[in-house]
């Protein structure tokens, strides 16, 4: 009986480890300045994990194509700061 419980415990442990390793979507080193498109209004502030990424994308485009700076003070996504 204890063997089964130990096996279940190990199985749960593996599942937790795999579940946390599989999530790379929040990589803070994402190069937004290089990958952010300026063709059309594609992003909102919610799409950037950190403010620096929003700033990088904002600066990358010659004008505020994504409408990230709603109050036109030159600073995008104040809520992320
Ligand atoms: Ca937008
Ligand atoms: Ca602003």
C-alpha cells in the first residue's frame, strides 16, 4: 500500500515539474524591438510582459501605430511601469 502512495507521489511530482518547465511564454528577455511589427495596430499594453518591452516596441515604430500612448505624452503603457 505504501508503495502505491509513493508511486503516486512521485507521479505528481513529475507532473508539477513538467508543467512548470513547459511554460516559456513569459520569457522576459523577449526581443520586442526586433520582433514587433509596425505594419498595423497589432499590440495592446496587455500583450507586453514588462514595460521595457512596450517601450522597445513603441520606440521601434516611427509613430504610435499600436496606440500604446493614449495620452500622447511620449510614454507608452504607463500602467505597466
Ligand atoms: Ca493597440
Ligand atoms: Ca502616455
